[in-house]
C-alpha cells in the first residue's frame, strides 16, 4: 500500500511543464500556419498548393 501513496504524484503532471509544453506546441503551430499563409499569399496567382 505504500506505493499507492506515491502513485498520484507521478501520475499528476506539473502545471508549469504542461503549460510550457503546450506553449511550445502552440508556437510551432503558429509558425507553421504563418509559413503556409505566407506561401499562399506569395503564390496567390499560381495554382501551386502546398496542402495538396
């Protein structure tokens, strides 16, 4: 039963680490969206589509 007491601490992640992880993921997503949007604007007259 002694292991059951320390189990919740391992299962429960730190809010700071989770926030930092999501912040990094969000930053990558924003950079990707910005890059795709920039490419679409720069190639607006062309039929080239990076998504397909």
